C-alpha cells in the first residue's frame, strides 16, 4: 500500500472507515502493507471499534450503519428500536395528557419508534409513502393522520434527533479509537 492509499483512508468518515473491510467485497490478495512497513489495520481492529462503543444502542446502530439492515441483524434492530421506544415513552409521559388518550401510550411509542427508525434508515422511501401509509405500515391504524401530524409528529422529530445524536456519538468514539490505533501502529 502506498502513501496515496494511506491518504485516501484518512479522508474517510469514521463510519465509512469502520465499514471499509467489514462489508462483503471482492477478494484482494495483494499484501496491504503500509508505507511505514507496519502491519495494516484489519477487520479485527475495526470490529474492536464497535466493541468499545459505550452502550448497546450505539453498538446496534453502528452495526446497522456498517452492514445495513438487509442482513440478519434483527437483534441489533430490536435493541435500537426498544431503546428509541423507551426514550419516546419517557418523553410522552411528561408531555401528553394521558386522560385524553384512548390507546396504550407505551405501545404507541413503540410503533412510532419502529416507523421512524425504518424510514430513518431508508429516507428515500419517505417521499413515496403518505403519512397514512407509513402509520398503517407501522401498526398505527388507531389514529388518523391529521391527528398524528397535529399532536404527535414531534415524537417522530425526536427520533430523528436521537439518531443523529447516536451517529455523532459513534463518529466520536470511532474517531478516538482510530486515532489511538494509528498512534499504536506508528509507534511500533
């Protein structure tokens, strides 16, 4: 590997760097030795970056961002969805008048979390599905779209902010790990 390839690797975002050798790809049998002559960062090192993330929801979201949700990652998806639903439920208990609601608020928050996570991972689909279609697809057939948009859309916006916050946390932790591993490789 030459200095130009090392420079290209340095310009990747931390999540792109994390997924660089962890996704399916064509086999490359060329010896990848950095210009310094040290051993290159391999897929085990990159898996270590996921392992050092501070909590389970960050690990789950990182694995979904790296591998996508097209593989069998139902456990990670469930961990992330449950975390978001719990977060929404805590917020909703403070903000929503429970006396006016005729449905299970905790179940509703779980459905909203599932809907917003699904469309958060696939933003290109949002424009093809109406709000009513998204609600019914997510199991929220007990609220009219107009009611949802007027009274509960803030929950969906909170999910978007939470996903951005989690992604920033992942970027930060992987960036620190990447810096530390480069320091170790260079000091050897």
